[in-house]
């Protein structure tokens, strides 16, 4: 038997999906859940029980009921306050599927509702994870049909030898109770309601619930954080493709405002090490070797963001040249025209991408490719490598900027130059070569998760083409290969 707890959220709300073999239980509901479930590959008809935290959550649930009824689901159990049933009954005049039997009660003894004046909390009592049969201890010719009795810890007789199942089975693993805390109206009352349970894991749907941490020093606490990131990555990818075709298709903002462990600690006066902050696309697996395994499905999106592809001066729809290539824990800026800093904020929703920035490359000294560099460097709080022409470096030397500069055009020879930089234990390998535009024009090839080659403004260049070999190709006003 296996269990998992999936964290689902958009800016509209949060929910938890408990998967227990063939049973799927949903805790909480929010507007847009059906659309989000498609993004997360969740099969709606497999959800048998919905446990609501507040009365208003039943309103978007009506659409869910219509959908699963049309998909063949015949019964659905919904639990909430008495008002939930009244709301649903009133909505039957416009949202009803007679073939779907709705039951407003709890048919699951493993889930214990705890009602408060401000909403519902729930305690989940998961059964033990049964130990496995250690077949390595058995003779090779031991009959398969007798193994079932051993798994039931029975004694069996084979070839005149008695086998005791207890000697061949691993010990069962007890997960302990899980408490899903949505609200705490009265701290003492809540503690009294929970004292009968052996709670090992608290999932706090709101920050205020962390107040219980001081009463459970050995308990695991998870803070389900707000999701202000990209909620529909498929839509985002489509927008990126459309944005490459026409700059009028703007990329959605990727605003990130997570509650970190320090904030959680201050809110609860608890042990920071025992509070985990999770959000959408996280899940918890319950295994025999390690009861609580926290991990995330996707931590980042590898991408190339065109902040500006205009020429000479910004236009109504296009800013001047600037491109970000983002990978796991690094980001690279290719050219930095005027207003690049604000373009980053417009696209990402904040400036946190700068924390990942390791290298900035300026292709040549035309002003539309580097006048935004000062403002970016002033905002960055760590040292980065700046590859730029001598004219650009001379200009930036007028200001107090903390960066490592490498002059691209100091080598006047027409050849490929190979460079390596080490910043914060991150090795950055690049190649540069002159290209045909103005005297200090250079192209670059980054050795990152993928090989990315960027020429800046230039005519067709044989040397750049040689350097950019084995790179997949996209095209901009300059040329970028990746």
C-alpha cells in the first residue's frame, strides 16, 4: 500500500490531493481547479471524496460535479458544514446531474473532520504500510502460492520444514496521523480537539496555523505557501512561441512571493529546521524507509526570454536589445540595452532572476546594446562577469561597480578565444570570436545546459558559424543559436 499527498494551488486558492491506492481524496476546492487539473494531469473521475474547508468552496465545486457526472462518475461524497448541503440543493435548479448521487457526509473512517467557527480542519489516520516479504530468505523452489500465507504472517509447511511468516516479513511502518489545519479560532480549543490523535505531520494551509508548532516540538510542519508563480506552464510555453512570432503577444508575469522558513519561524516561535514551505507542484511521498519525503516536480523552466529585439531606439512594442537565457540555478544576459532592468520586472513580475545572473555579454559598443548595463549592475548584490568591448568598460569605469570585466576586443586577431570563469563554485565556459558589424563586434557561445550561441548585430560570419556548430538554431535581429 502506498500514499502520496499532492499540493495544488493557483492564485485562486489551494487544495490537497491524497492518493491512497485507487482512492483519491481532495481537501479544499478553488475556482479554476478543473483547468489546473488538466495542467497537473489529474484524472477528475478518480476523486471520490471532497472535503471542504469553507462553505463558499462548494460554489466552484458545482462545475466539477457536472463534469465528473458527464465523465461517468456515479457517486461523490462531499463533506462540509450544514450550509454546504443547502447551497448545493439550491443550485440544483441550474446545476444538477441526476445520474450523479451526491452524499453530504463522510463515508471514510480514516478522515476525521474537526469543525470550528471559521471553517473545517481534518485529521487523516493512514493505515500502516505493511512490511514486504523478504524472498531472499526463502529457497528458490519455495512455492509462490504459499507466499501469500507468509505475507499474512502465518506458519506454512513445505518439504517437512515449518516456515513462520513473522520471520520472513519486514516490520510494518506506522505513518502516524496527519492534520490538515485550515483555521485556528481558539488555540486552546484546537489543542483539546487534537490531543486524542497521534499527529506526526501538520499541513498548515495558512500561516496563522503555525502557532501550534510550539506545542509539538517533534512534529513536522508544512506551510502551504501562496502560489504567485506561473500557474499554467502550457499556456506560458504557448505565449513564448507566440511572442517569438509577434512581440504583441506579451509573456505572463512570473511573480514570486514565497513565505520562507524564517518568516514561518517568526510567526510560530518554533524551530526553523522543522518547518517546510511547499507550494504548487510539490508532493509528499510516504515510504517505508523514510516516512516523509518532500520533493518538487518542477523547480524551474529552462528558457530564453527576449526582453528587447528592437533596433537603435525602443519602439511602442519592442525594447532595444536584451536577451536572458535561464537554466537551473544560473542566468545569462546577452546585451543590455536601455531599460533592460524594467523589462525584466515587466516579464518576470520581480527582479529575483538577478540573483541567478552569472554573466553579462555585450556584443558591441553601439549604445542600444549596453546603456542599461549600469542600472542592472547597481541592482545586483553579487559579483558577475561582464564581457564587453573596451569602450564599454571605459564608460563603466566612471562608476563604482562591483563586477569582473573582461575586454572582448583586446585580442585583435581574427580567431576564436576560449575562456573559463569560476563564480561561486559555478564554472562558466564561453567562446568568443569577432563578427562583421563594427570594429568591436563579437559573438559568443555559452557552454551551459545547452550550447547557446549569440552573434548580436552582424552580417553572415563564417567564423561565428564554425564556433556555433552543434547548436540548435533560432533567429533574431542578431542571431541566437541554442
